[in-house]
């Protein structure tokens, strides 16, 4: 009787070990697929491989397109990643990289000027704030938001500031407004 319990226990331990090994093998296969997709990101077309369907490959492809200057295609891929799974780490990375892309576009070498760069800076600030609502301790996002705010500051009206008419009124001691020429 004791011998049969020992064999059953050994069999259960062996099954547990086999399950852990199988999980490791599946994770390794996924990691290898991601590695191949990242390696092919620069030359991959949208239908060239089953690896293009991996979200990690889409993120890598979007990053490569952004660096190459194909901003519209990169934005489309980033938006697709964000829509697919809004709470995942990949979606977080996609939002961060999309904000960075807008910031780079606004402050790029071509310097598009204030008319074109201001909407891009506003988009970048919106993306960074979206990330900070989810992860307020993300210092990279805070830094980039600060950079965007430095480039396009937001003015708030304060109650203690005088209005325009009061700023332009001239006040002299002892004189009334009708006394002035």
C-alpha cells in the first residue's frame, strides 16, 4: 500500500515537472518568434509572415516606421495596438512611443513652425497625460510631459491678475480720469 502511494506521488510530481517544462518550452517558442519578428521588422511587410501578427512585432514595426519618418503608418500601427488591449504593457509602450513621435515631429530638424508644431505638441501632452492617469509614478512620462509643456506652455487665468482694461488704465495720485488730456 505504501509503495503504491509513493508511485502515485512520484507520478504527480513528474506530471507537475512536465507541465512546468511545457510552459517553459511554450514561452521560449514565443520569445523566439518575437526575436525573429524584431529582427525582420525593418524588411517585413504587413503580409510577409505570420510573425507580423504578433503585437511585439507590430510595436517594433511602428517604432521602425517612426524613426524612418513614415509617421502616418506608424501612428496607424500604434493606434491599433492601443485599441487591441488598452491595459497591457504593449499598449502602454505604444502610447508612450506615440507621444514621443509627436514630440519629435514638433521639434524635428525641419522645424515645422508654430502652426504645425503646436497641434503635435498638444497631442504629445494628451498622450503623456493619458499614461500618467494610469501610472502616475512613471518618471520618463513625467519628464517628456515637462519637455512638451516647456515647448508649449499652458496658460491659466488667475483670479488675482487684473483684466486688460485695468492693466492699461493710468493712475496718478490726486488726479481723476477727466483731468487727463
